[in-house]
């Protein structure tokens, strides 16, 4: 599992590592400049808006909830949207890993 931040100014490598380790220590977090992240997201058809600092100092981050599943050869095969059931992931991911898509 690779998580890509949409809030790179606050999501440093250390912050992502700590947050993702709560779920599974093998999860990887990627960060970088917003422009680079947005460029790669755009290649997957994902639009990102930069985080916005509010008058009270808080930061609003708008982001999607989609999960893109890749096969071992790096090909994106499936986009899961919010509400996808665990059973769907459990069914599809082994097929992707085995190359049976």
C-alpha cells in the first residue's frame, strides 16, 4: 500500500511514517512538492487542489477518497471509490497480484 499525500507541507516523511504505521508497518507514504504530486495525480486523472490556510490559521485540505489498484507490472487496473466494501478488495487484489485481470 502506497499513500500519496495531498498536503505535503504538513505531511513530512516522518509524519506519514507514524500515521501509516498505525495501520500496517509495511505501508509506504510519499510526499514531495505539491506541484510534483499534482502532476503525477493528474496522470491518473486525479485533480488536486492545494491546501488553503483559513483566516483562523487552520488548513483545509480537499482530497478524494479513491484507491487505485496496480498490478505488479505497474499498470493501473481498478479505481475504487468511497464506499467500496472490504470484500471487493479481498476479491480483486489477489487477482491483480496473480496477473489474472
